[in-house]
C-alpha cells in the first residue's frame, strides 16, 4: 500500500473529529480545522464547555467513524450548491462568502459529513489510523478579540498504537522542555501583565545567553562583509505609506501615535507608528548617498527590535510576542551578483545554525504566485538563483509552486530540534516591490541609473523565538559556550568564601561567566541547587583547596573530575568551548 501523506492523515482526522463532536453534542457550529506540523485542531461553537473529561467519548466516536472505512469524496461545486450543503453552519457560510467569484469551490464528503475544503485527504477513513485528543483552548473567531471566543480542540494522529505511544512519549518530553516552565525555573525571562502581554523581560541569566548569541552574531556578520546599523523604533506615517505596510499590514501594527510638531501657528499633527519591520529604515541607510555598481553589494544587518500587535489566542511564551528583536539583514546588489550573494547567504545560514547545534536543515523554495509585481524576467532570474544556491550547497529542498510573496520568490529554512520538531528560522526573500516604491538606484558601468536587487534575509528569525527554541532543544542544559552561568563556585563553609571569590575573579578574568554560592546552606544543598540549574560545571573549594591552589571539579556531563589547579581548569573550559565551535 502507498505511504500515506502525513498532512493528509492529520487533515482527515480533523474532519472526523468535527463530525464526532457534532454526533456527541447538540447545536455544534464548526469553523476551521487544519492540519499542523504536530497534529491538527478544530474550532467549535457550542453551548457545552468541552473539557478533557469529554475526550474519551469523542475519541470513541472518532474510532467508530474510522472503522466504518468510508471514502473521502472530493467534488467541485457551485457557490449555490455549497451554500445548500452547509446550510445552518453560519461560520462556514461566512467563510464561503470570502471565496472570490469565479474561483473553484471544492468539498469533501465522508459519510454524512460534508466540508468545504481544498484537501488533501486520505482515500478512506481507515487510513487515518489512531487519534488522540490532547487539549482544548479558546480561540477568537478569525483571530479577532472583537469576535466570539470559540473552543479549539487539538489532537494527534498515528498510523497505529505503537506510533501513537511514541508520539505521546515525545509530547510528554516536550512538556518537560516547555520554555515557559524552564524560563521561570532557570530564571531566564518573564512576561508580566503589569507591563503588558507579549512583552518579554530578559532576566540577568537570560540576558547573559542573549549577549553570547549577539556577540557571536555580530562577529560572524562583520567577517561575512556586513555592516551593522541601528535604526529608530518609530517612523512617520508617510514612510509606512510608501513601503505599503499601511495598505497591506496595518492590522498587524500598533495603533497610530498623534504627535504635535512645530510651535504656535506652525504647529501641526504628525502621525507616527512603531515599526513592525526594519526594511524601510535600511532603505534609508542605502539612500544616504549615491551608489555606484562598484559599491555593490551593500549588506546591512541589524538586531532590530520591532513591534507587532499579536492578538489574544496567538501569543505563546517567547514564540509569539508583541515586541521582539529580528536577526535582520538586507542585501542590495546588481543582477550579476545575485547568484553568489544567495549562495553565500545559504552557506552562512547553514554555518550559523550549525553553531547552535542544528544540522538537519530542510529548505522550501516558494515560487511566483498568480498575483505578483515585477518584471517576469527578474522573477525567473531570481527564482533560478535560489535554485542554483540550494543545489550548489547540497541542501535538501521542496518546491512550493506559487507560494512566494507577491513581491518576490523566497527560501525558507526549517531546522529540527532534539525531539525532531520542525521550526522555521532562516529566510531569504527577494523583493521587487520596495526598490520600486522607494525608487532605489545605482549608477551602472554605462553611467545610467539602474534598480538594484533587494534581498531580505534572516538567519535566526527573532532572538526571542530562537531563545525559546534553544531552551526546549537543550532542555535548559545549554552547551558551555551559551550557558548563562558556566561555572558556580561552592565554598564548603564561610571560611572558604574568600578563596571562592578569588577563584571566581580568576575565572572571570579568563572570560567565563562565574558565580559564587555564598548562601548559608550546607554543601549538599548547594550542589543540588546548582544541579537543578543545569550548570555545566561546579567547583567545590575548601581550606585544603586554598592551601594547594586547586579546585574540586564536578561536570554536568562527566561527574566528579577531582581536584585540579585553576589554570588547568581554565584550559579544560577553553578546550571544551573550542570543540563546540
């Protein structure tokens, strides 16, 4: 039998869950139910408040429907036919009204359940396998808090019970690695209601990791020929009108700020917006002076903090916040330079992600959509340059035909963490739109003005989201070079405290992040606390160590390493960091 596509399996399971919920409860209105990278969900509106106690009876009904082994039948219908099929389902009818006139409307029917859907689906319900519901949460209709809160039920699906057990075990491990839990336990970050939802505070320990990430990031960018810039956090409304953000992205921006400019009779009100993107500001840097083809490529990079109005129901720890710092860069180059620039960028991304322990990278090439701006010849050259770069780098990639943005093709890069979960991080995005909107030029070899190619590029995505991924990938046990506290010095008693601080000073002078546990706790309690904090190294010091000028070393990975001179311990630490490079 042919291998079942996992997205089709998950999508089909969502349909059967919706059907099962309608069979189990009365008066159920359904909205949407897509497949996700980990499973599926469906949004419901019903009087009964679904809880985990309801899951067994819903699962039993799903199992019964799967056992019927009914076919999923696709049919293209007219708008009127679809409306009749969905009669009584108000959310579905509203979604139907969103479909442009003249566009095909496809439906899938399984048994007595019909759904307006593009697919894909399995051929028969028995191909779905085994389904388990995992949680229920609130979700505003269309993601708008002004609309009604629906009930979103999540589930997972597997081909058999053994695979399901493995998925459940992985889910349990994921709960232990939840960055929100570990972030609190390890004192890395906090988000408070008093300041506002989705606005993260990096606590001292988390900030140490961020500094390590940023220092490495800056060094590598300078080595790769980028210039680092810093740009404002707000801009006048006409900037965002020119860029098109106020036309295409206003719902994702924070509300306007009305600011009085000038004095007396010359006073006027100017509108400002906090920036959701860095690109218009990098364009201002490019336009600071006249450019020649000899000056290109120009590569600007910035750890630029941006603000987006993420609504209730989509915010999630550090993964989806309202204020975050983008690992952002923009490349301005000639058409002749573009292939090499893309190749260098892909290689840069591979090396950068590898440093953080991510070596399994899957690329996705998104091509020209039906509605697009820019010269078709440019689109072809841009898309081919992306293909060439991926081929030359030997990267695995899939093609998403028509999946590019209206302003250019792109490469998205996904990594897999320690649990095998995919995360999209890097992106290389062509843009034919902004160079035209801002009238970007350079003087070519022919003495005439030409429009440069512009590439948006990120390697890590947002620093906040990347940090959350790192926390979960390493379960909080960061490698030595990233650990917020690389070494903790544990004096056996107050008599050894002065020596502990002397050792701390020596290690700090050598460039390491070191703290001393000066609490009144007994040594056993100090060791337990350091272990819970997942520290790479603990060194115990007492009067004998002071007399010998040594420290007793305990390694997170290798246990008790015995006594050694401080200089020898420094050499051990440096050797481990070199291996991590």
